[in-house]
C-alpha cells in the first residue's frame, strides 16, 4: 500500500491506496491562513504543515493492519512557497505563500529592471509575478535581515516534510522551476548567476524528479509519525501537479481543469513554450514541461453570490439550469480579486453588464458560471498562442458536481471534458507517484467514467458573448484601476 499526503491552503488531505489504485482510507484536516498585514498570506510550518501531516498519517495508519505492507510515501503541498530555515531545518519565520501573497511588488519591478523582463521569460519560462519565489527572497533579505542572515535552506511544503522525514535537503524540478528567476528551464537546473544575484550566499537544494525516491523515514521521524523506519519517500511536488497526476494528465496536450475556489489549469508539453501571460514550468516526469494558468476566483464568486442572494447551491444550480445560454443578456466578469493569468492584473475588478429589473438570482448565478467559463476559454487561447494544444481536457474538483458548470465550460470552449472516477485531489496523485517510484503500473488507476460534450448550437451563441466579455475588460480597465485605488484609500485592502 502507498500513502499520499497533500497540504492545501485551507486544509490537508491524505489517502491510503493499494497497488491497484483502490482508496482504502481517507482523512482530512481543516486549517486557515495567517494574514498579518494587507497582501501578506502565511502558514506556520510547524502548526499547520507538520501538525496536519502527523495527524493525517496517524489516522490513516489506523486503517493499515499490516505496517509491513506499506511500500512508499509521497507528499505535495501549496506552492511555490518560501519557508526560510536554518542549517538544522528549523523554520525561522512563517512560510510566505504562493501568488496570493503580494508583498514583493517592488522587488518584482526591481528584478525586471535588472535582468530584463524578456530575458527572464526566455530563460525561466515564466514572467516575474507574485507567484515567483525570487522576489520574495529578495524581500526577505531586505526587510528581515536577521532572518535572512540565518537562512541556510529554501523549503516549500513538500520539501519541508521530506526533510523532516528523511534528512534530505531536496526539491523537485517542477517546484524549483517556479523559483523564478533562479531556475533555467531549458537547462533544467539552477541558474547559478541569477540565484546569486537574488539570494546571495543561500545554499540551494539538490534537485530531483517527483517520482524519485530520495530517502527513507528516519527513526526520529518514525517515532513522531508512527510510520515504519526505512519507508521510501519520494521527492513530492506542488499540489496542482500532483492533482493532474491523479487523473492521468501526463501525455502532451493533456490538460487538467481544476474547479475549485479558484480555477487552475495545467497542460503537458514536450518542450518549453514561454508566454508572458502564463507560467511555464518543468513537468512532473522527466522530459516533460507544462504551461499553467490560474484564475484568481471561480468558486469564490459563486459562494459570494450564494451568500448575497440566499438559498442553497442545489437550488441555484437547478434554477440557473433553466436559464438559456447567455443568461438572458448578462455578462459577468469574474475579476473579484483581480486576475492572475493571462492578465496578471491585481487591480482588475468584477463587473456585471446588462442588468435590468427583470433579472433575478437564477440569471446572475448562471452568468457567474458563464463568466468563469469565458475565463477558462481565455486561458486556453493563451496556451494555444504559446504553442500548446489542448488535446484532452480532464475536469477535477468540487465544481464538477451537479453537471451544469462543466457543461457550460464545454459549451463555451467547444471542447469535451472527461470526468474521472475519483476527484479527491492531489493526495491521490501523491500515492500514485509513490507507487510509480516503487515500479507499480498505475495506468489503470482512477479511470474516466464520463465525458461532457459541447453543444455546437450553444457554442455558437457563446461565441458572440465571449467577444464582448473580452472587450469589457479592455474598455473598463482605467475605471477598474481607479476604483481599486479608491478601495485602498478607503481602507478596503
């Protein structure tokens, strides 16, 4: 059997899986984030990452009658993150999270000026944004010098756990490739000159692939977790890529569409395809690369709307399903928390166009689902412009339940989406990676059980709406930025 543990933004999950891919046991833990200042989003590695890991493994091991049957463990987590640690691996401050933490804005501009934005994109595969680790390291060196002076390790959620379990200071290539501009995507290794310019004197972790076994559980870690001494541990990776692995997204053109609080897409490539509006990274398996895209909101908008208008999701979905494509003349632009790809505009703002006194909550709810669908299409078009090709879409996440949202996205994009048997997420992908590291054939794990096909007539209707959706952002950017400034001035964030 194999263990998979994933540390998420607002909760962690774990599974115990046999070699045929059958989930024997599941466990979950909820947690929050710390926001000590506007734009700062953090996790306490001890109180969240390690506590969740030990709690989940303890619960899962109670379902494992024979500890000797355990053959591997893999972990994943939110990322890219920055957890500075000393030479003993002890955290020196709370971990600075991925793109939701926007503290390093000045450092992003500074590094673009020093290195050249085009040069960064060409070498690292991604632009410098709040998602990048490099500017956050420079922020740390500038604003918390006492912390940086003691920093001897750059850790993320997965590599922190691997270090605690095995004593190995190692990071997977996929995660490292998001330490922009410190990783050379074409050479698949650290860009030593730029790394030294960003984080002088910092020892960088050894690099490995997510499916490589990098160590075994030590006696000390076994006593803390209940895991058997000597259990093989793989390198691990960032959660979205583990989730893509869980649903078989691994061939060129395979694309995961993750329906959650935010929307995230991962598309597999055979070579780097840098695009200024996307994140280009190494893939999960040697020889692969990916394009990644992420919308700032998706399910967050539908939940906001549900709380605003009242009712249960089941009622809203049923009512919205009775509304025709186009929501009777409404377009919702879902930039309620700014937008990530392909705009990289934190001051973009949400918008509903076409409202009349005749519109109700059913039209508004459908317009929200459609607006997010237009955002998915926008990102898929950016991937195509970069040279990627969505040959197969696989839908995952809580938003796949009920059927309406996935049907709307397929109609808007004109592309079918496959639905897997199990959408528990990245922890299942972790177990799969651990099994592959042990030599298990995982090709039959988590099969596709349904396909959502687009309706050509509705796709033609949505084509007309999509053109106006794209124009709305262009035509209202100045107003959105003015209002974002006013929000800040009024103390809204």
